[in-house]
């Protein structure tokens, strides 16, 4: 027998079905070793020696593999077929070194899809762990560690409120911040177009746009005002029009190549609004279940047998006319060999979305997307006819053009059409017109337009831009975007990425003091060097040495910087953005309230930034860093939103801890007027009198609790929105719900809270009962404080993010329970049986507790608590 190790229990379960009883398949649960989170884990002075340690939660998994190797002589490392998978295999080999002596063999196998053919074939083709891929992993891990543990402390000391900085994350953040600054610096330009509705002699209407005026071809801004547009309208209406030319051209549209990681993330974002993290999580589960090929790849080529299977499926479903004469071959544009796998495609082309019974919504949508894109990539091109009609006056002074398009043969469009980030209006079919025949004008109208700023990045467009610049790699996009959101440098609003004040300041600091290390070309070149390492063409320690020499010198140059000096430098650097020119031509940095003070960049204790007057505390003028003096400015005395029912002024103000609303003014009689901070996600610009009054009225009484008559209230506290019943506080997920929550919902939230902690009341019933566990007892889906979870006996396993309680299956729940039981240590599978046994069986369990008394204080408490029970007995 041989021991096969993979990353996850789900993958282990699928592979076990194919290998049978001759193999023991175990899961490592990801990486088993990592660099300790402390200084010195990578030592540049000792030739970049790395200190690794087995994570506490991984020790039991390593022990389980070591135990299996006592009776088996072969260890087969079957982790994912990329650099990260190679690293996991290397770590396992190193961690199990003491168990791999005495003639035991180690083999590395890879497969691009978890199917019976792929797995059994891989087992016949073992190899050694690829040292070049491991070196590339070591280089990347060391670089990220050195940047994080060296640069982050500089940020903490020099820039209050900043959290940390990462090598690639900082470059990604710079993209988002610079795009936002472009948007804020943008000034819209007005322009006009003129359109006419024309009627053919056969009574058919079509629309045309003015393209020539006064005998001159119009450019975009040639009609700049309403007056000019009216003159253009008169020029068209005063003339008789006839068809000058009709031109029809055949055209074809070829299908897109099959998915690689970045294009899958982009299309899932466009079509379904799925973030990169959610996309990769769903794709991971599809891969582990054997439905798709490996999902971290920048290759677009497809295996020959898969191409033929796709062509057969196209012929079966759509007929021979939809199958091109020869298979379509797509050139692989991958830069790094270690991730240039086959494209992302279904493992079985005949398994259409309608045949595959997927319960989880994200998996179902993603599989359908992958299947359609793969099938379409091998289909015939779409055939189109594009028509343009020019209509003009006899004197040549005006000319209008109409464009149309008709699909003659849909080809691949019968299955799939790619989404677009900026949707254009589709051109429709034009009516039949003949050159020389006259047309009647049904109406001529001018239309006003304004140029638009560049759009904010979505996750899809950000991934696309990073790919274009060569920043990051397929396996890193999701974690990069997730990290900058987790650090609160960026927030996501309506699928758009918007930089927070912290993110702006960090970018300004890094751009000013570490410009080379957030430079796009430098980061892309470093990625190329890492690719060379993975190809065995460069020594990884040489890459680390060259980087560290210059980076450590740049860090040393910041040692004597003072916080005030840093803020002044950032203030100067961001000046064009922070202090835009004023309409009256006055100094943009003069205080608009006191007139004598100058505006400066300031930071709040919370880490946010704002613009404040230099005459503080005599002048308390402040405003957000993202806006000018108009619209969004909050003066020292506040911006009055209106008056409440009692005639008290309600004002919006800025304070040390951010914007807030206040009722009335401070006086000797009322030194502390009612105030309320704006909740997270509420911008000062969106504040209205109604919302301010609602905030100031909190906590909001909901009514007496039906059980005991004690008042139930809703409010916003230090830890977010909540409902309160007596001394019990229960969080609610949405701020808006504070103002609308009713008694039924409040009682439900409080009841869920009551099932946790000491003094918990009777538990809330399960959301669903999934069925029986193989070892006995029901498997249930339960509501919880931190989201729904699956429960069996005493094992509780949280549902992964994105998995709905209504969609989880018994098999998925059993895998989660098995994983949770393994992480908890010991023989967890036996405990639920003991819990289900009669009361008499509980005695040995109770008797076992004194053994825990040998542990430190935490273990002593149960012993003390047990004494009264013994006395009662």
C-alpha cells in the first residue's frame, strides 16, 4: 500500500474513489509549515536562511501521515500542479523527514483534472519534487516576508493609522488610488450631437446622426453649445435629403479562447457580480469534485482529446454546420512556465449544466459559464452583415449616417457571448433603402452630452489591468484584492473599488519615499525574475540579494523622519488633489472660514485623514480630503442640514474621530448637546436632515418583549448595530435594519444570541435537518452568531463564506464535520458516540477531567466547578 497526500478532504474523497483499497488517501489541509510571524524568520545576514515551523493546527495532520507511513513504504505527494502545490509537497517531505528513513520512497505526481483516467495515469508517472518550482516559491515567500516585516513598522511609526504594506498589494492599491485621483481631477466638457428620424418611401423609419455640417466633417466637440446645436438642427430641417450611398459589408466574429484564471474572474464579475475570492472558491470546489480542470492557470491551450470531445458535443447538440472545418488552436501567452497548464474547462464535455446536479448556486453559475465558454471556443464563427447608409443634401452642406448590423449565422453566439465592461448600444437592422431615393424627416433633435471620467475599477477590470502590467500571477489576484479590502485601504461599493483615506495616505507615502517599490515596471520585472527562477534559469538567492541590498538602504533613509515631516511631504505631494483651484482665483489653501489660516493635511487617531485650518483651535474648519471647498466641506461650526420638529438646528460636523451630526449648539446650560457619529459606509455627502434626525433618535424603542414585557431597543454601538433586551445585546448585520427592524425579527436575533455563552437559554431549532451521520445521530444546519453552521453531536463546523444554508448537502456537511473534528485534535469521531450513549456511560468521561488539572489555570476551572456537582451526587 501507498500513502497519498492531497491538500483537502474533499479532494481526498474524490481521489479515494478512483484509487481503491490499495492506497491510503490523507489530507494535509493546505500548507503544514510557514515562517513564524516574528523578526528573523528570514535572515539576510545568513544567506537568507529561513526558519520554518509546523503550524499548531497542522501537527495532528503530519502525525496522521507519519502514523500511516509506519505500515506503508511509499509516500505519494499529489498536491496541486503549480508552484504552490509543489511547495506544499516540499514542506510535507521536509516535515516528515524522520518518518521517511529506512528505505521508504517519496514520489510526486500531478494531474490537471481529478478524473479516473487522469489520476490513474499520474500514478504511473511519478517524479521528484521540482526544486526549481520550490526555489521560486521560497524567493516569493522571502520577498513578501522581508517587505512586510521591514516596511510595515516604518508605516506604523511614520504614518498614524496605517496598518501594513505588502509587495504586490501596495502596487495594486496605487492603481486604485491613482484612478480615483484621475476621476477627481476630471473636468467634464460639454458637446452636442444632432439626430434625425428619417422615413423611406416605403414608410419605414430609421435614425441617423449628423456627421457633416457646412461641408466639413464633424469631430466630437465641433458642436459645443446649445446655440450651435440649434443652428445645426436648422441646417438639417431646411434642406431636402436623399440617400447618397448604401454600403453593405460581410463580417465575421470569432469565438473567444477558453478561460484562464484571470479571464474567468473577469467574466464571473461582469456576468454575476462575483468577486475574485468567491470565484476561486467555487472553482476550487468544482475542481476537487472532478467537474473542471485545474483553475489556477494562465494557459489557454486545450488537450487534443478535449478538443475532439467538444467538437463531437457541438455536432450532437447543434448540427454539423456549427462545427468548423478544422479544430481551433489557441496560442498560449503564459509568461511563467510553472503555471502554463491547460485552460479551465469541463472534464466531461457532454456533461452540460442541465445534466450536472450542482446544489450550490455559485458552483452552478460558474460551471455553466465554463462549459459554455469552452464549447463556444470550438464552434464556427458568427457571420454578420454590417450596413452603413449616408443621407445628405444636394449642396453637400449636411450629411447624416446610419449604421446597422444583422446576424446571418449565429455560430458560437448560439451558446455564448462575452460580457463587456462598458456596454455600447447594439446596432439594429436598417430598412431597405436605394441610392438616390429621397427620405422624409420625421423629427430632428439635438442631444446634450458631457465627457465622462475614467470609470472606477471593478475587480474584473483591476485583474485585467494587473495582467496587462504583468503584476501578480493567476494564483495571487484574489488574495491581493482581498487583502487591501481587509486592511480597509479600499472599500467595495456597487461592485466598484473606492480608496479610503488610509489607502490614499499609504500610497502617497510609498510613492514619495519608496517610489521604486511601487513602480509598475519594477514589480513586473521582479515577477519575470521569479519566473526565471521557476524555469531553473536564475538563482533565487541572487534575486533576493539584489532586492535586499537596495531595499534595506531605502528603509535606512527613513529612520530619522518625523511624523510632521512626513505629513508635510504628503501634503505637498497631494496638493493638486487636496487644494484644487477656486473659481474666484483666490488662494486654494486659505481657510474659507477665518480667511487668515492656511489649510493643512491632518490625521485623526482613527487613521483617517482630513483637511484642517492651521489656526486650530481658534478656527475649527475641517473638510474631507476627497473634496474641494464646495459640496462636502464641513465648516468649524458645522453644515446646517435643517431643523427638527422642535425647531432645533441639526448640523453635520467633523471631529477627531470622523464626521458626526449634532442637535443644537453647546451652551452653559447644555455643554454637551446630543451627537451621533456617522455609521461606517455613510458618507457626509449623503447626509440629509431625515437621516440625521433618525441617528440622533437612537436607540429606537421597538416595544415590550412578548415573554417578559421588558423593552426591546435597536441602536448603533461600539461594535456596530444591535438590538437590546435588558442586559442582552445581539448584533444585527445591517445598519439600515436598525431603523426598520420589528419585534418578530428582534426576538429571533435575541433568541439566537441566547443560545451562546453562559446562562444560555433553550437552543433555537435547526434551520434544516440534512440526514443521518454514518456513525449515528442527525446532521443539522443551525443559525449562529457568526453565520450558519452544521452540527453533529458535539462537532460544530461553520459553513464557508458563500455557501447558503438552504443549498448545503449532506455530503458537503459530512466533509466539513470531518475536517472540523480533525482540527480539534484527538479522536473526535469517537466522542459523538459517547455523547449519544446512555447516562451510565458518562461516568468515565467525568472521571477523566481531573487529568486536566495538571494544565495551567484555564484547565483548573472545570475542576473547581466539578466539586459542587460531586457534593450534590
